[in-house]
C-alpha cells in the first residue's frame, strides 16, 4: 500500500486497530436534524472522545474550525431528501479535487443494494475508488437502508458489505444486527457500525457496540445515539471505553453514569 493511503488509514484507525468515527452528515438529506441544528456546537463538546469526523463540505467549511486536529471523512454522495421521491437515487456531489483541497483523510458515500438505484450507487463506488486510489484517499462505503430499517439483518448486510469491498471500498460502514459475525466474516475490509435512530436506553447502545466489536467490527460511525442523548459527552466517553479500553457494556454504563452525575 502506498504511503499516502497508509498514512490516511492510520489517522482514522488508531494503533489498537479500533476507531470511533463521529458522523454529523445527516443534514445532507434530512435538514436540520434534532441536536445538529448548530453542528459546530455539537462537535466541539465531543472532540476529546472521537477519532474522526464524518461531514459534508458545506458543514465542514461553515461550522468546523480548520485548526481541528481530528481527521475528516468527507461525505461525497447526496442529491436526495427525506421528502423526495426516493432516497436511494444518490449521485456523487463532491469532486476528488475538492476532497484534496479540504485535506481530508477519506471520503464516504452510500450504496443502496436491492433498490431501483442499486446499479448507479454501486458504479458510484467503483468510479470514486478509481479516482481516489490515484491520490491515496480511502473510500468508506455506507450500506444505507433508507427508511426500511427492517433491512438491518445479517444476510442482507453481509451482501452489501461484501459488494462494497469487492468494488474497492477500504472501509465499510453498516448496521449492527443479530449474528453480526456473518457480516464481518464475509467482508475482507474493516467494518464499522452505525447507530441508527436513537435507542431506548444507553445500555442498549453499549451492548450492541460491544457485541459487534466482539464479532469483528473495528469500531463505530455512530451519531444520533451520542448527540441526541441528553448527556452526549457521557455517552461519547462511555463508547470510547468500549472501543478503545475493552470495557464491558456494564463498565461503560458506569462510565456514562459517573460523567452524567458530574454534570456532563
Ligand atoms: C447518515 C449516515 C450516518 O453517518 C450514519 O447513519 C451514522 O449515523 P447514526 O449513528 O446517527 O445512524 O450515513 O446518512
């Protein structure tokens, strides 16, 4: 692997082989998402706990301090909205030249396997990989399910992750599901987990992240369950403990509670 690609991946994946990516890209299709109305404020309080920020160029330029030392994963797909005809009909919104200008560590885009727009979204990955590999920029593929949350099951997600890896994605982001080892075992590149809509309890979040990591995920790209919680800093610190300190869900909950009780 070329030095530039290795260097960018090393910025994202920490020396323990694990990672905690913080996504704040939701506005690109759902507008001013709850607790992400002012993305800069959302991010600033969480900076000590995550390893990389997943964000669009618009929010990066308008809301994130360029002196930030965390690596950036640039969201480069879009073109649809929650009120539009079909969320799956995404195109590439941002050029590789722009990614280089913004000095990002990686780019990310969604794929929509099994939808009417499967072919376009998969060719988006392939074409983006063709361009990004020239410059040593890793591509993270996001296995999107749109509004069909019931698609979060092992057979479907394993299919999506494997296809993304076959097309050249260096990292794949997917959802946690029962029998998650079926997803990671069939995917030859690192897998990270998204959180999805906010869970009922914090313990539930720590449990699925812990389970997924035991079953081969290298970390998370998890947003709403952090910044939509009443105590985002406490959740972020507890997740950092699961991801980088091998904490059990119960130990993570104790971390959460001590931060919460301290007013975080
Ligand atoms: C939104 C995304 C998000 O990055 C991804 O879903 C992770 O965020 P969350 O944990 O809130 O689901 O791709 O399009």
